[in-house]
């Protein structure tokens, strides 16, 4: 009853708004003071239990509450209290870490009570489970495992995951000790759930540790040099441990998906941190990266082989039920393929141009052949994504080498008669157009007219649902790169000034870009260049000036709302350009065409530039 009462409290707390409710915060602090006593009591019992197993006669009272209920309730409460929960962690972690690190050796003994092969026995009092099995060359043996320890390990891993995910950078001071408990459990040989939950817990723990690379003070204390290098130490250890275990998990798809997903999260967090701070606080050496990508490519190849067999089986299926089974199996393999490929992509982008030899020797030979055709659009999507990354991130020489190969996949991907209706494949192909146009534009010379027509069709059709918004925005960005921005090379492919003007209007009518932060930054910076030189598409008529002011106001408002769609320098340029536009012949009429909200944003931006400096004595 105590356990369920705590669980009910945590669920109701979420319903009333969590941290947003002052009443909940007050009650949560009261409840946590009780929970801490339960954890302290559990720690005391653990000490008594250890004493009893070492030969001392000790009376061990029962726990007054199921600790799994306490741990799950704590996880919910930490998610609602966020940073306010940090004060309770020192009291909670010793219990969780003790559970996570508990040893659970398997016992093998002779059968003495007439057990038979395959017989399973459970001792609920001791929490053990035994199985009798015939071992070749040895005979009938009884194998015993403490299932309570196994369950507690998995529960502790889940709790650590929830706390690290809820507290973010506030969890950084605990990341070293928690990762030390989780990393060995990724290879825990007796239970796949322990391996899965431990790997998944490492992702938010590692993300929290990145605060040491990005902040000067963590947990109210200056970051030391030893703490500064912690993310690098954890990154190598986590990646190497997970990928090694992945190679040993063949035959257990669910566990492989969990491990691959955790690896994707960790490599993705490292890359995003590298972009945010302009350096690599956590990065594999070239040798480690090559080894990682080799293993992941092998695993992805095996996954694709299984998918080919499933497609073949689906073609031969006799009824709808059998087809449905094949489709379900294909979806399961897709859930594994995606994080494997994502991890390769993040490793590629983090390494930059130094990844060239690995791409040439490992990625291109294995994925290049998948770009153009075949039933498996997921395989083609994976290949297009990796070649997109190559052209974008590995330098001009690599772009020139591999853009022609990517173009084959791009042309197939943007063609609805050849992409199998896979919108993600189509979006990746459109993204590839933009990258080729920027890094190796000569490759598009002979197909520019057809590519531009396909892009215009995508933008004119518009997004039919939320899933297609990114597709349309990528098409807008690709079009802008080809015919609008200062270095655009393909306006002549549109066949006349009128067509050029119409396409430019089509592009700018779909600004600003908001879904892809990288594309948004690039497009809005290039838009500022066009306004600065007085391009007619931006300031040629009163309508165009009004459109430009509207785009700028939308970008500035989005940034103020916390959306990373433009760099601070771009926002400053936009504000300065609004001041400059005040002197434009169409300024007054254009300003009058804006909504009241837009006028307020424009006025605020102008004042931020025009405001006189404050002079103090």
C-alpha cells in the first residue's frame, strides 16, 4: 500500500503540472524526505545482510516498502522537479549503485534429486532460479542464478536513466561514478535486459558529462582539468564497449536495437556538442573510428542481407497473414538498421576530412551499390544519407569524387516512380541536391533543368502533413542554393528572366526555414547577403520589401522563442538591415502591410540598433 501510494502521488503530480504547480513542489519535497528514509533504511539492511553472509549472526528485518515502487516513483518525481531534484541524489545513488554493481555468479552443480533435462525450479525465498540441462561431454548439471539480483540490476539501470535524462547537465557531478557502474553491465552475460537497460542509461549519463566540456562551473564548482577530459574518457569506453557487445548479440534483435540506439544517442550527442562549442570534447581516434565503422558496417550488411531474404519471402507469401509477418520482420530490421547507420554518420561528421580513407575503404564499397535501385528503400535511404554526409563534411576533393555516385541515388530518390513512396528517401535525396550544388556544382550541369523542375514541384505541392514539412523546406533550401543565393550557378537552366523571377518568389514565399537548424542558419545568412546588396527579389517592390520584413520578423521571433534558426550574428545583421530599409522608398508602405505583431518585432529590432548608448559617470 505504501508503494502504490507513492506511485499514485508521482502520477497525480504529473497530471497537475509537476514543477509548474507550487503545491506539487511543496508536497514533492515532503514525500522525498520520506523516500530518503526508505533509501537509508535499505542501505542499512544491505550492511546487515553483508554482515550475515560473512558469518555473523544478524537479525535482518524486512523492508517497509517495495523498493522498485520507490525507485519508479523517484524517477517520475525527478522528471517533474528537474534541477530541484539534485539535492536528493546523494541519498539515492548509493542504493542504486549497489544494486547495479551487485555480483551474480552462476552456480553449476551436480544433479542429486532426480532432476530431468530442461527442468526449471524457482526458490522464491532465496530469489534463485535453476535449470537442469545436459552439457555435452559433461552430463546432466543444475545451473542456478539469483534472479532477484538480475531484476534489481535492470531496475537500477532504468532509474539511473530516468534521473540522468531528467536532470541533464545537473547530473554531471554523478556521471563518472554512474558510468563506471553501467559500462561493465553492458557485457553482463546472464541477462539481456540488464545489457539493454545499462547501455540505454549510458546515453543520458554521457550527455550530462558533456557539461564539463561546455561550462566553466558545474554543480557550483569550477571545472577541473581532470573533469574537462572526462567526456573523452567516457566516450571511447562507451563506444568500444557497446560496439563489441553488439557483435556478440547476433540472434537477439531486441537487445541489438537497444544497444544500437544507445550508441547512436552517444555518438550524436558528441557530434552536437562539437558543433555547439566549435571543438571536439569527445571524439574517437582515426584508428578507433575506423574500427567502429568497420564493425557497424558489418552489422548493417548482415541486417540488409536479412532484409533481402525477407523481401524474397514476402514475394512468395501465399496469403495476407504471411505477408504481414514478413512486413513486421522488415520493420524490426529497419529499427536496427537506422541507429547503425546513424552512428556511422555521426562518426563521419565528427571526424571530418580525416574520415576520407575510411569512407573510401569501408563505406563507399558497401553502401554505394545500394544507391540506385532495388526493393529495399530503407537500404537506399541509408546509402543516400551517408553519401550526403560525405559530400557535405569530407571536403571538396571527396565531394568531387563521390558526388557523381550520389547523384545517381538523388535522381532515383526524387523520382516518385522510383522511390517507392518513401518520403524519407525523397527528403534525403533533396538534401543531397543542396550538398552537391554547394560542394560540387559541376556534377549537376547536365541534369540541372530536370532537378529544378522536380524541386519546384515539391515546393508548389507543399506539405500535405507534418511529416512532409522538412521535405518541402529542404527543397526550398536546395532551390535557393541553385538559383537564388549569391553563388547560385543554375539560373540559366530556368529558361528566361520571368521564370527566374517566379522561382525566386516561390523560394522566398516559403521562407523562413525552421525545421533543419543547419539549413536554417545557412539560408538566413545568405538571405542577409541578398538584402545587403539590394537584390530585386528582396527589395524590388513594396510587396517584396514587406515580404522581407515579414521573414526577418519571423526569424527574430523564433530565435527569441528559443528556436535555433539563425546565428546571433545573423540576427544582428537583420536588425541592422531593418534600420537600413527605413530609408527605402517602399519602407512606409511595406511596414503598413505587416501585422501588428510583426510591426512590434520590427520596431523592437530597429530600436535595439538605434538606441543611444548609455553614458555613466
